């Protein structure tokens, strides 16, 4: 992971982020932690669906499944 990417993620720790996963799923939650492999922990996560959202709680996402992360 580049220094710029790590800095941006560090700035958003504790903030709300959107995460797009392989397969097209989109999750929104509070970024609690991440590592150099882009494994991330989201708190109060929910899956964003076309007809609303589905509450998931705390989730751990393996970095290889992350397409992008954006501040919400």
C-alpha cells in the first residue's frame, strides 16, 4: 500500500466509509482499523442495496476483496 493511501485511510479512522467489494456488493460503516494488505474492520456496517440497506454490525473484510474505499 502506498504512503498516500495509508495516510488517507489513517485520516478516516473513526469516520464513515463506503467499501465496494468484488462481486458488486457495497458496504458502509465506521472504519475501525486496516493493515498493509487492506484488510479492514468496519463497525456498524450495513450493506447498501437498491431497495434500502441491510444491517450487518461489525465486519472484517479481507483486503483481496476490496475494489475501492471512499469517505461516505
